[in-house]
């Protein structure tokens, strides 16, 4: 995999897996920017999702990986940031399709209901897939225009 930058963040429910994923991603050759949290002490996931998502949206990082108890809260919060397409991933097939069809730029993962090994496989599929463009580009463009409509 190419030398890309990953914005990594978690809440307390995803802290243990975040800490395990960081060196694993670095071993794969990624540069990892850790946006917290820093312990299993209870925190509010939107704070951490926002920091990492903004880094991706601004182009400081290429992709984001967010881990909370289910991945759902992080996904909802990250998708509030303009330019983000976060997908809550529970399988390698969903991971691959989220990149190929939706050009997802953030993977959200469950730290409580998905094993570390399964999350590693999910991330390998996510980070190894490319956006297929074509008819999907038109659809992603329509998704992104929703952010600017009132």
C-alpha cells in the first residue's frame, strides 16, 4: 500500500483497538496522525470524530479510521463535516464497496462488537480498494451537492 496519511481517532469504547491499530497501520507503511482519545476514560465521541474528519476534509490526511463502541456514532458525527463520506464497516465486502461505489474517505469501526483481527481485514479491504468512478462518480457528486443545498 502507498505512503498515505491516516487520521486515527476513537472514544473510550474504541480506545483499545485504536491503540492496536496504530502500530499495525504504521507497519503497513502509513503515516498515522492520532487525534485521541488517550485512555479508556469516558469521553464524547463527536469531539474526536470532528478533529479527525476535519483533517481528512482539509487534505491533511488521505483517509480516516474512527473507532467507537459500534462505529455508528463516529460515522454520524464525521458525516457532519463538509467533504466527508464516512462508512460504518462491518465486513470486508462492505469496506471494498464503500470505496469503489461511494468513494468513502473515512472508515468507522466497532471496537466492542468486531474483533481486532476482523477490523484489520476490513481496513485492508478499505485501504486497498480504489474508487471505480464511472456511473458512481455521478452519484457521489449528487451526494456531495446535498451539503450545499438548503
